[in-house]
C-alpha cells in the first residue's frame, strides 16, 4: 500500500493505516523535537502530540504536499508553541550555561580529545537553545536534520531565498554567541 | 572582497554552494585576512558539532502508547466521529437522492392535465351523462318532492350569502 492509500484509509478512520504512517515518520519527528528541546522525555511527548494533532487534522490534508512535509510542518509549529511557553517560564543566561558545561568533567569520555569534542558539541547545542525560535528551527532543520533548502521552504512555508538569508543570520548569531567559548578555549585560530 | 561579504561566501563554501570564480576570490581574501580565517574555522567547528549530534533512540512502544491516547481523544471529540461518518455519508446521500429522483420520474405517473372544456366537451369527452341528475330526481317516489327538487336544481346561480337567486 503506498502513502496516498495509507493517508486515504487513515482519513476514513483506519487506525492501522495511520499506525504505518506513525512508524514511518516517528523517528524524524522525534529527532526534530529533540534537537529543539534537548530533552528526550519532552521530545517523546511532543512527538506523540504531533501525531495526535495530525490524526485529528487529516481531513485538512489535501495532498498538495507530501505527507512527510505536512507532518514536519505540524511538528515545527507544535515545538515552537512548546518553546514559546517554556521560554516564558525559564530564561537561563548563556554565560551560565557555557561556564557550567566548561567546568564539567565528563567521565563518559576518558580520552581528553573525545572529552573536549563532547563538551564542544554540548556547548553548541545548548547555545542554540538561547537563539530566537525561528533561528533555532532553521538550524535544526538544515544543519542537524539535513533537510534540503527546498524541503525547508515547504515545511516553513517560506521562499528558498528566505531560507538562505534566515539560515545565514542564524549561523552568524550562533557564532557570535559562541565567541566567549571559542576565546576561552583558544579555538578557531587556525584549523 | 570585504570581510562582511566574505562571511556570506564562506558559509556558502562550507556547503559547496559557491561558483568557482567567487571561490577563488574568497580564497585570496582568506589568505590575506586572519580575522576571516578565524571565522571560517569557527564556522567549521559549529557545523561539525551540529552534524555530529547523536540522537537518543525513540522511547519504546511509541505506537502502542499513542493508540490509547487517540481513542481517548476521539471519545472527547464526538464531532470528529461525526466528521468521519459525514465523509462516508456524502456520496451515499448523493446516491440516494439520485435514485429517488429517478424513481419519481420512472414509476410515478404524471397527473393528468386538467382540460379547459366546455360543458358539451365535458359530456362528450369525459363520457358524462347530462341527464343523470334529472333521472335521479325523476326516480323519486313523491310527485311533490320531484317538482320541488327539479325547481331547485334549475337554480344553480347563488348570491353572495350562498342562497339561490330567483
């Protein structure tokens, strides 16, 4: 059964058909939620809510785009709502995050080099959390999830040109925020 | 090439989205500008860190945990069940209407048109007996009754209050 049939059957209330679609897209939706929240439990909850939302909105899916694009759009919007609410509640200064992570001794990586790499990754991912939602989303879609420019344009319902400029601003902003970390580590001088 | 422009191009170059001539210009700028070289190296670190993100596995029984939530939500939202039923009901109701209309045209005879006929026409074409009423009166037993009824039946014009005119 192809995806169109699965969608049609799901619209008619066939839960098993919808189950096949869930199994196909759950990992990507979960990863998207995880990259935006950095919290496995929250990402799982969000992914479940995304599929619930999609199931009850199936009659609005006209098939103009791919089902995958449609579900990612729901996921992005749902995660944005979640982040907006969460950001209202907690706002941790970036300096605290970088200082805290840099001071941590990660015992899971005995090799010094690996430990440093892991720490760097952690700092970068945590710093993304401090960016405005629209930049966080675009970095997640392009640089973490590896979606193409045209896919991102469809998911976010913006032009590929806007994807390019927004991504450029997001990367620039992220680098600016990471400057204290790079100077602290003495990185970025020569590769 | 200025530093601001080079930042834009070096981000594109990291994704191999730069045409060869700009690539050469960027390279010569980077050779001369330590600040932009530093930036390039920082961007490389950032992009590598993002691409290397390790994702945890999805929590087990994702679909099994989702199913009861869907059922529960459906109970709360009876409109959704209605909508699902409605989707199937639309073609069915169209079919019923079409069949009903076809049945009306095929099986129910159209009512006869009322013809605008003169009294003679009515007698001749609708096979009515013009003397039927008179015959009924004449078959009455009492002579007095016959005369009075014949007299009244000849007066078929009535006034406003329904009485026969003299």
